[in-house]
C-alpha cells in the first residue's frame, strides 16, 4: 500500500483555493462570455454588411425587394441630423430599427439623408402610405413604412402579415 502525505503552508492553501474558485467561476460564466463575444462579432458583421443606398437604383431595388411598388422618384429628399440623445419617441423608433437588424445608435449626432417614396400597392390602403429610407455615407441605415391620417401606422420594411 502506498500512502502520500502533503503539507501546505497557508500561502499555498490560499493559492490553490483561489485557483479553484477562479476555475469554477470560469466554467460557470465562460459560456456567457463566449456568447457575448459571438454576439458582438455578429453585430459587427451586420454593420459591415449594410445595404448600399448611394444611388437611386440601389434605394429603389431595396424597397422593391420587400414587394413594394413605389413612385419612380422620391417625393422628399432632405438632410437630417440624428439626435445625439434619443428621447422616448426616437428610442421607440430605434427599437423598430433594431427589429430590422438596423440600429441608429451608432449614428447619433451624424447627418444622414432621408428619402421618402409613395407606396402604390399597400393592401387595402390606396393612398397616403410612404416608405422612408435613411442613408448615411451611401448605406441604408434605417427607415420604415408609414401611413398618415385616420388609421395611421408605422412598421418595418416587411409587409404586414395578414
């Protein structure tokens, strides 16, 4: 029979307890850390893959990719500045953008262009429906489909589910 005996000083004991606690913590929280790194990497991928919107053809192609028929020319083109601080309304609008894999937070304080087109084929709504595109540095960074007047609404680019 073999017998082993170990003797540790207080320093060595504290060291091994510290290593053990660190190892347990790493195992428990390591998955969350890896998940957040993956999420950050995928968010960076979305940012670098923004949709081109520098030309009229690119902007119209983007809108038509959702099945919308629009006027040949935008009804409105204007330069806007994304606020440096979002109020409740802009925060809610940005939440809509986030559902479309777009986030205006990184454009705070920047000048962008706003293009608006009339939608010609919105179901059960022949008039007053517009598509708004926000572009910055030649990329589409946000926008929506909205209607004015009675029964007005705002939603993302995709058509509503019936």
